[in-house]
C-alpha cells in the first residue's frame, strides 16, 4: 500500500510537470507550429519535435534539418534554465542551414545568427544553459554530448579583414569544429579556425582561436593571464575589409 502511494505521488508529480511545461508554451504555440511546418517535412513536423519559448524571428529563409527519427519536444530552444539571465527566450536569424543530429537544449537569452552560406550542426545531446551566442557565416559543427555553460560565444567570422603592410589580406573567416563530449565553462569565446579533440574541458573565460585537436583527450585547457604580442605589421583597413563568404 505504501509503495502504491509513492508511485501514485510520483506519477502525479510527473504529470503536473508535463502539464506545467505545456502551459508555458501555449502563448507561443502558433509560432511553434509555424516553425516546425515551415522547415520540416510533414511526417516530421506533425510530431512537433522543436519547441520554442519566447521565440523571436528575424529571418527564416534558410533550412532546418533533423537527422534520424523525431519525437515531441526533442529540441528545446529558449526555455528558462538559469535565473541569472533574463527570460527573453531565443532570437533566430537563419539564412543558412541548421542541422540537428538528435536532442538539443538551448536555454534562455540565446541568439542564433546563420548567414546565407553558413552551416551550423549540433551533435546528439547538445546542451547550452543560457545566453549562448552563435554567429555562423561559414561552418560551425559540434560533436555529440557537448555541454556549454552560460554566456559563451561561438563566431566563425571576424566580419572584417586584416591587411599587412604589403597589401595582403587575411580570409577573415574559418571553420569551428568541436569534438565529442566537450564541456565549456562560462564566458568562453570560440573564434574561427578552432578545433578540439574529444573529452576536452574548456575552463571558464577561455578564448580559443586555433587547432587544439592534437591536445590529448580528457584534458582541461585554459588561457593564462599574460599579455603577449601575437603579430606585428598588421592592421585593419576600414576602406578595404569586405569579406566574401
């Protein structure tokens, strides 16, 4: 009798949580329906695999692809996860391609901006707590089981070029390739031409802008606090820094 009472209470609490979650998305239900059916084939969209909380759409011109099977709410975007950040949901500016390879959860106060030639891919079981900012104008890919702390930025373009004294310009953009089972602490910045190996922990406040794929698995990487000169005889020419992606 006691075990029956415990099971009944647990089932009731679980049902209450589900009802509470459903009630929280009711104000955005038409946007959820529109987003799913706008991007997905009917046989996938009918399951409403993508749920959005307080969504804001700037552009919905690109593509959204879910690889493999789908189920209701497997992708959750904009939901409240951390109380330190405003409950502003998620802003989506999609002119390129977003690929989901399984479940994905991106918390509140987050922003996704994908350029017309941008390709953004999330591996299975991707998780970001709050204030994730992604600017993908070339190529950003995350492996499976990647976890991102709050207030992290991933950006694969500088939105400008740098020129040396001989008139040679850099490309201004490059891919970001994140390995499996990576864990990013809060306030990390990941720039173009970054790659990581599997099972890497990136300490809070770290900035990455290079190939780290040869770092041994199950390592922690971080920046020190010293200031150093990286390159000389180089500057930004504001009259000639257009990036062609």
